[in-house]
C-alpha cells in the first residue's frame, strides 16, 4: 500500500508541475494578484486574460527563436 501511495503522490506532483509549465493555473494566479494588489480593478474573464497574454507575447517576444 505504501508504494502505491508514494507512486500516486509522485504522479500528482508531476501532473501539477506539467500544468504549471503549460500555464494551466496562470489565470487563477492573475486573479489572486489583482484581488491582492488592485482590488478596484476589473477582473477580466479567462478568455480575455488569454487574449491579453498572447497579444503581449506577440508584441514583446522573449526567449523565442521566431
């Protein structure tokens, strides 16, 4: 039982890590940041957030070859 529990823990940690690399929780982190540092600012929808983020990356590419 202990080996299975350890394997699930490792698998879950890998899944969270891969999700962080892919930006899975970026919107939630951004909303938390806005609530903490800019409580009066309007919170964009998740769709608006990703559009803003992609537009920013297109205007200011960093660490990309193309």
